[in-house]
C-alpha cells in the first residue's frame, strides 16, 4: 500500500484524522495551544464539501457542533482549558440527547489562564466529571503524532457507534510535536457510521435503544421526525417527569458505555512480560516513561510501561492485572493531585507501593524525573 | 381554505402550561398557521427552543424539535442550518434567552446572517423563575429583583437586531394576531437572519408587579400603546412616553451565510 509520509504536527494530524473519519463540520473559537486544528479545518472543510463556522465563543461552538450532528454531520470542535470549561453545559446536552460529537481538548497548564502556551494534564477529572448531573463520556489520550491521527478516527468511531460525546485528551506536548507520519490510505482504518432507523417513520423513537444499548439515530430533514431535549425525556424525546423514566434514562446513558467497556478500553504495554516495577503513563508522559523504563533495565531494575490510551472509562482491570505482578507502580502525569494516580490507587492491592511523579509548572516530565522515583 | 396549523400541534397536550393571559400561546398559534399557510412539511421544519416559559414550546409540536440550554438556542440552530441549508430552522426564545444570557449568540447570528428565524417573546422579565428583571425590563419598573425600581435600562431588541445586521426585523404583539402572523410568514420566507419580536403580556409576574395584574389590562395596553412606526414618528417627545413601535423595522436583501459559504467552497476547491 502506498502511503504518503509527512512531517506533521500533532494538531495537524488531528485535523487530518477528523477528515479521514468523515467529519464534515467544524465549529470553534481560537485558543492556544489548539488553534492549528481550527486553522487546518478552516482550510480543509470547504475542500471536502464540509462546513467550517467560526463561532462567537466556545459555548456556541459546541452548540453548533451538536446542532450539525443532529442534522447528520460527523462534527468536531477543538479547544483548551478555558474553552473546555465553557463547553461543559452544552457537552452535558450532548450526553443527555445522546448526540455523537468529538471534542479535542489540547490540555495546557492552569488553573484559569495559567501558562497558556505550556502543557498540562490537569483536566482529566474535568473531562470525566466537569458537567453537572449523572453522565458518562469516553476520553482517549494520544501520545504520538500518529496517535493524534488514529485516535481522532477512533474517537469518531466510538462517538458514532455509541451516540456519545468523545473527548480527545491531548496535551500541548503532543499537539505541537512534529513527527514523520505515514498517512493511512483510504479504507485502511475502518470507519464507523451511526446506526440509522429503518422502521416506519411514524413509529420512530429516538431513545428506544436496541439490544446493544444504542438507539438508531435519524437526521433532521430525513423521513424520520424527532425530538431531542436537554430536559428529562421519554423514549420519544418529549419531556417526561416520571421518576421511573428518569431512572431508565440515567441508567441508559451509563449502560451503553458499561456494556461495551472492553471494546472501548484501549491500552498498550511495553516490556511488561517480566517486571518488578510498572510505569503507568498517558499522553505526553508515555515517551518519558518508556525511556525511563529502558534506562532502569540497564541498571538492573525490570520496569515495564502501561500506556493508558482510553482514560475514561478508566482501564481499572488492565491496571489491576499488571499491578498484581509488581511491588511498585509509578504514575507519571502533569498535574498536582495525581488525577490518574488516584484512579490507579483504587485498584492496587494493599501491599503494592504507589509512587507519583507529578510536574505542574509547564515543563515536561523527563525520564530522569521518573527514575528518581525508583 | 382554513389553515389553522392543527397538524403541527401534538395530540393530547392541551390545555397548555402557560398562564391565563400569557402571549406565548398566541405566538404559537401564529407560528403554526404560518407553517400551514406556507405549506411546510413537518420533516423540513426544525424548531429550536431555549429555557424558560417560551422554551417549553417544543413539547407541543409535531415537527422536528431541539430543546436546548438557556440562551444557546441560536448557536445550536446555527449548526443545524449551516450543515443542512434546506431545513426551515426557527428558534423560539424569551427575552432572558435571547438578549440576556444569550446576547452574544443573538448579535452574532444576526451579523453572520444565518438564514433562520428567531422569534423572541419579550415579556420584560424572567417568567419561569418568578418575575426577575431581564435585559428588557424597562428602567424604573418593578420586578422580583428590582423591588424599588430597575436601575438599569432595557435593550430595544428589534433595533439591536437591525444594528447587528439582520435581514428582516419586525415587532408585533398578541393583541395584533393577524399582523403577527404576517410578520412571521415574512420572516420565515426571508433569506437571511430574521427576527420577530413579540411584546407579550406576563400578567402573573410583570403585570402584577406593575399595576397590570389583569390579563385583559395587559392586552389592552399592548393594543393601545403599540403604534405603527409612522404614527410613532409623528408623536411629540412627551407623548411618545409609554408608546412603542410595531411593524417592520428592517427588510433588506443581504447574502446569507450559506450562500456566501457556497462561494467560499468553490474558491477553496480552486485554491
């Protein structure tokens, strides 16, 4: 297969990956360090028959993305900390209305404006819990330029398959890294399309889930007329204040992800066959953890690396399984509290030691920083 | 031929939830009649609502509908229309939705000239939450949050939309139901951003707080004080006080966003 090899930036790879996945709608608002995604989508969307709209703010951006998705588009927006905060309420609507969409959050240092051009990984809990009320989303985290492309495609595939917003939890390091990337040929990566209704239009109910937990989704303008509501609603999409219905709805929003958990949770292992120490990493800290593990092995410490590709739902079983075989787990991340380390701690046995390597000053974590924890 | 628009009204939903004397029902009637008179199919219509009394309107409709978050109806509607230009997109909002929390989306939707119709029920206060002041509560008026008089000024919603670049703007009231329907039809068929502002009675809150608790009293006020723009222009300054203009504020032909974007696409393909 002929593949074009390009020296490409992570943000560019995300934009290219979105187009490859079939995205034909982008709405956004400029913000460092995600802006190149927007610039690329502004350039590419009109060329592929798509639509690009520069909105008045991030609240409007995610709203327009949801609107376009309901009109049948694969749609995305990209942002960073402050913009991601602004998107939370309408992202909640996407959860409630089961509207597929992809939000790229190129994480930067915070809080507030923080170090606007420097990396961070402190939005992990916000991605999971940033919206009010019970809800569930999927989040993936790329560690390389290649993964910026492939995981954007994966994000769209999950969004479309499960009718759920998917957050690509990138960071400034990977977003601005430039690496050689062999562009996949058309058809090389499978592309998932949302399930469309096939029954009689008068019987269509937009929240009537099939056995796989996902209801077929029509597009505005099709033969199927439908209602989508931010308010609690019944299977037909109209308001419904019945407590039993509310139970069913909230269970449904979680169930469709829980029942496909094994398909959604993606991890990668490096040198985990025989090890004493497990490094857990995601995004920008993956490369440093791999380098640190190789260095440790030179010094006689058998270290392996577990890269979390899926952050939410959390790969608890994968972590627990590997952690059984070691005495020490080292979790490396660019935030103060150890947002992922806390999740790892929940699944460790009582005699496994947890070391946290955290840096939150806008500087990247080096292999040397990690080796000090051994 | 009688065209009441009954087919766009969901079975079994009446009586509606709005208070006696509220103007939203009259607006809904005018909107559904407009759909019928224009021959719109339920499939091609998408009604987008926000939050508040007006935001409940989607529950009564058989067309496509999207009930959104407070203030953001126009941004959701923008995404729908930008991706699927053949759809007839209508955003129904109150004054809280449109120009208080959602003011940014309002002016930018008008500036962008996205081809959809915004209908703003302006009842001069937040009705659903108990009569608090909004961006359209007139100066000195009483509300739950301006118990001693409103220290702020009100937006002229129609003038704001014209200034922001809308293609068509009109104001009417439920006391002028026929004219209201004509304005809604004109707005729906206008290419570009269109606004119909509906000065509307809220006897339960705004009326009660401002010596117009009787629904009829509020309707009478709208009927008597709403004068054509020509009549209004001839009133002398002290007489103007208390009167307001109804009718068409602007009606102009400007290329809408989707038309312009088609040109951009052609240019991008050749770039």
